[in-house]
């Protein structure tokens, strides 16, 4: 039986397909949710730098409480207003990156993972050419450009002159969150983002970032990195486990003959331009009906949301095959968010077992995102417009029924303990 959450989503998505935090931006000539932006854009060019930041702060302070359905559900209005006043007073003495972080912290007071400050036209052209991941045993470098590749597999212990605990606390204040997995994913991402590292005082305004790391041999070393343009090169598929082979594909599947399993990875709740989800589901069902399949595994670990109804053909196919009862597994994790989280609940309700780590938000959450451009600096505010309820799914994050965490040792060795747990789980006899 479908929950009230799914019923609410059906109504909401009739008018808005952008439920996810990664919702697609409207075309430039689409003014939905952006009243006032066009009028203010013309004056931005003539405004002084400080006046522009003041205009953006004033706009944010006025518009965010109007647009969010419950802007003070975590932070009292008086505290919100006091934070705005404090930032307004401090603006003249701050760098641009500190001003950006100040605005982001105002938005973060709403404590909603969908309500975030997007850099938009402010830009993110330069990055520290490193990729971090926050494992249960610490934050590690998992990818790097030359000449920093020696640091892959190293654990981060300091950023600048501050401990990693102080650094994560500083970065955690720059975005709204409810689930700890979402916080860990966002912190790891922002550790390589110069505006946030510099804006929180973890690196100097005009110098490199310095990460203290412990390498594989146990030695502590300094990793000193300048911002640069870096395009991450995906690894060769045959060198990484299944879940890392096609994270950018909208959806794909593979039959695993040795395990007699059909693996489906669903990475974004949108239709691919070259293959509709209905046509993709037809191929999945053909494999289900023509191959010996002991278990169907649906992997949502990369899926950050979109339109929660895209998955309906697959849900219908599972429901139409009662022999799959007890043999469907849904893999979830910290990046399972928004519509993907709702889809995990959908799958749970048609009999799937949830395996992995807690998802990126509570089952009941604010969502159905709209956006508005701030007037001066090219920043964009994404904000929730309604609340979704989830009767029967309590807690700070949607939790798996079989909890499995990915350790740094697993990742660096190319193991996938989550998929392994789903494959090892006993299933009923497959007719």
C-alpha cells in the first residue's frame, strides 16, 4: 500500500518535476520563482562591491522567510534576525569569500537540506584538485591530480592550523542538513572548494590550502595545494567495483550470472534523452523473465533526486511479479536524497529490503524545490516549498534494515560490502 508520502508526491509532481536538491535549473527566460531578479540585475553593474553584498543580504533576509513554508522550524526568528544584523555589521571588514560564507550560514539556519545557497554565476571555476570522502574511520583523500596523487589513501588530520574536527564543524555551518550522512557528504565536497575553505578561515585569502595528512606508512605530511581547473577523470570500469563503474549514467543494469542476480543502478530521477525509463524497464523485465534470477538489486546510492514518478514502471513490474517477494534489495546511502529517498520507501513498500547506510535526509522532509537569483553577486537561493510526510518512517534519516558501512579499507581495496551483504542475504526459493 502506498504511503501518504507517495500520495503527496504524486500531487506535487503534477505541477513540479523538480523535487530534488539537484533539481534542473529553469531556462533563462523562465521567471518562475524569480520575481524581482530581472529588475535588480540592471542595477548590479553600477553597485559597489560592498553595496552588492548588502543588497544580497537584504534580499535574502526578506525573501527566504516568505518563500520557505517553515523557515523558523529549527532556528527562532529572533536568532535568524540577529544573525542577519551581525553579518550586516561585519560585511565591510570581510573578504568576498567570508561574505559568501556569511550568506550561506544565514540560509543554513533553516536546517533544510533542500534549502541551500548555490554559487550560480559567482562561479566555481577553480578547485583544489582533490576528492575527499568521510568514512567511519576518518576523512581520506580518494582522488587527486598530479603532483598530489601520492596523497591518495591518506587520512586528513588538519586543515590549515585547525584540527579536522574544527574544520568539519566550520564547514558544517555553511549548509542546512538534518541527516548526518548528508553532512558528511557535503563537508567532504566543500573541503575541495576554495570559497568555503577560505571563507571559513581554513586557508588564507590569497595563498594555498594546507592539509595535514597521515599517509599509508603512518607518516604525517603536509599536502599544500593551489586552486586550479581540474576535470576528474573517471577510472576504467574494470578497475573499480560495480557501483563505481557508471555513476554518471542515468540508469543501467547488468546480469550477474555467477550470483544469479540482476543489478539495476538508478542514479538520477530524470528520463535519459536516449532511453526512456519505461523502455529501460522493459529491458530489465525481459532479463527477469528470461534469466535465472534469484535476486533483483536496485542501487540508489548515487541518486540525489529529481522526479519521484520516473521509477513507476519498475515499481509496477515488481508488483506484477509476486515471485520476487523477498528477493528484491534496495541499496541506499548518504547520497540517496529527496525523490530517490521517496523511491526507496516505494521499493520498501513493494517488499524490498533496504541495505546500506542511512539516507541523506529523514523520510519526512521539506522539498519540492524552487529557486530565486539574488540581485547582485550572481548567487542563487534554492528553497523548499512544501513538506512531505512519511507515516511509519521515523528518525533523523531513512534507515536501512540491514546496516552496512563502507570503510576506507574497503574503498581503497575496491570492495563493495553493501552489495556483498545483499548478495549474501538468504532468499526464498526462486521458481
